[in-house]
C-alpha cells in the first residue's frame, strides 16, 4: 500500500517519477531501485529480468558505495529532512517466485534491505500473469493455439 504523498512533508508530485523514483528534501537525494524478475529468461520481451549475477553485482555496489536503506526508513528520513548521503532503497515488484528464491538470498547475504511488493490476488492457486501467458504463447510455443 503506497502512503499518501502528504505523509512525506515537503514532497510534491514532481519529486516522485514513475519508473525511476527520486526523493528530494532539503538538497538530500535518494534513489529507489525497482526490480521485477531476478532471473535469466529468454525471451524477456518486457525487459523485466535482471540476471542473478548482475543483480548481485548491483547489490555489492550498493553495499560498497551507497547507503542501503529500507523503503519505510527512507520515507521517515525524508519526512524528517534527514536522508542519509547516497541513500538507496531496493524494491522487488509483482511477487514473482524468484524474488524469494533468488533475490532474497543475495540480499540477505549482503545485508541489503529490500521491500517486496506481492500481488495478493489468487494466492491460493498456481497461476501465470496474463503478460507471461501471452509471451509464452506467442514467443515460445511452436504452434500458437
């Protein structure tokens, strides 16, 4: 659930950009990195996949060169006007299984906090998202139905 913008005082709509989020308060800046799939899949027509080795490289860089911060801690820091230097929050969207099986061990190993956004519809049954079904049917199947 996304907090209302007015929860973070001093921010306006222009401070939050879809696709690449940025938070600006009193000259301090932070990045919010949004990942979807941590997997090596072909085809990847929506470019949602980050290969696991590349994801690990990203997280090692964040650990070494930045200040990894949990998303809720970043919101509180922005509200108080005290965003740490080079703050970076990591998110994983859409609730793909590889967020748990691949991304989570890498994040835990490196001590990088992350926020996982999980779709809550149809939790009690295995299913594919419609965009994954279309990709499989039209790009992977030898004979479309």
